[in-house]
């Protein structure tokens, strides 16, 4: 997820499996969650979601569906860990957005 959340051309999606769980965390090795608020957000085009979902289906036999993210949700994505955080909790250091946990680790 190397895109800006404020990109007006981004098609933001969450990935949900057949059991209704969302992919959380970066990449396909992320954890699963039932909490939509913890789901990772992807840009459908830039992250090549369609191609990756086809590959995962063919190689692993897993089925994921892209679900449009609600544009009213005011979230940022931590550039370090990929977790979504409410915009007012995110910290921008001039180069990247950080969640509270990653900000504390960066300060150490």
C-alpha cells in the first residue's frame, strides 16, 4: 500500500473471505479479523487487487472478494505496519503516517 489515502483516483477496497473475515495488516500474510475497522485498505488499481485475487484463487484455492471502503470513514493507514487508524489518532512526520504504536516505537 504505497499510495496516499487522499488520492482522489484511488478505489479503496477491503478484502473479505468466504467466512466474512477481513484481511488485516500488510500483504497476503496479514491476519484475519471480523472487525471491519481493523481491515487493511488497498487501492484496487495500484495494488493490482484483481490480479492478486486471481493468483490467490489459482495457487491457494482461497476466495477473496473486494469490498468498497466507506468513503465517510476518516482513516489513515500506518505506513509502517499497515494498520488503519482514525485520522485524528494518526501522526504524520512529514514523510509517512504512523499509528500510535509505531510512533512510540519510532521515538524510542
